C-alpha cells in the first residue's frame, strides 16, 4: 500500500470482533460498505442507515464499537452528527468516510471529534485496517488527508505550545499520534514497549487536560502544539 501513514496491525488474529454502525445516504455505497464489512470475520455489521438524525438513539440501541460516518448527508451532516455523539460519548471511535479531502471538511471533522478520515475511493483497501487501527488507539487517515493535516500545522513553535510543558519525547509521540499511528506502531517507531507508550500517553493526556487520543489529536491541531 502506498499510504505512508497507514500500517497494518501485527497481531490481527487476536483482535476482538468490532461491531460497526454505518451512516451513508448513498444506497449503492452503503450496500458496498455492508458487503465489505461482512467479508471480514472480525468485523460485525450492526446496521447501515441512510440518515444520522437518530444517531444518539442508535448508539444506545446498538452499542457499536466503531461508527463509519459519511459527511454529506441530508437532515444532519456527518460533522454535526459527530458533535452530537461527543456530547454523550467522548471515546466512541467515529471514522469519517467521504469523497471530500478539502481542508475545511478535514479541519471541521477533526475539531468535531472524528477519530479518523478515510476517502471513499480508498475504502475497500483502507476501511478494514482503519477499524482495527482505531480500536487500538490510532487515528487512521488516508495518506493525502494526513499530509493536509500536517500542512495545517506550522513548523515553528508558538508561545502557546510552551504552556503545555511537553517534553521532546512526548512531543514526538504526540506527532505520531496526529499522523495516525496506533500505539503499537508508535512503540515500533520509537523503539519502546507498549507499556511505555501508554505511560507517555497518560502524561500527555494529563498535560493537555484531555481523556482520549481523539481529543489529544484535535487539541494538537487546533492549538498547533506539534
């Protein structure tokens, strides 16, 4: 795969079954996604809906592990749906599935609390791995999207960055988290154990006053921390 920010997990055979809820108003794409999900033994499709208008009720009824959310939908768009979800559940992974790769949609989705951002034209190759990745703490993004996210963050530090008192090691780890790396891939990249990754992540969360990888990535982008 050519995506520089997308890596398969090493221990997929031991991965727990992920229960998936899909929102997409395009019937053909929705059916295609249903077939893609059901083709993988460790992925379980709970429901596929054409509208996110009742997303809160759906979450309570189906109790999904991961949500695949289209951005451009009638009644309520995907970004607004993510905002609603975050009011009742800060940690439920929501992967945006869309044809849009413009800066405004990417930025709005991440700021709303999206856990990942996958372009539909790459869905068949990336979605199964993205679901497994997000369940292990990663923030999966299509490569072109990840590059745009990085372009939103200037190289130069600003005064606000220093206030968070992140160490060089913590800043490096946060950058990998923003790039969409899972905990396992962070450990591999930094040559540290998973327990050490979790220890660093906990310290980062404490310093940023957040409680999840999604919040950390969103804050890092909005406040230009990395």
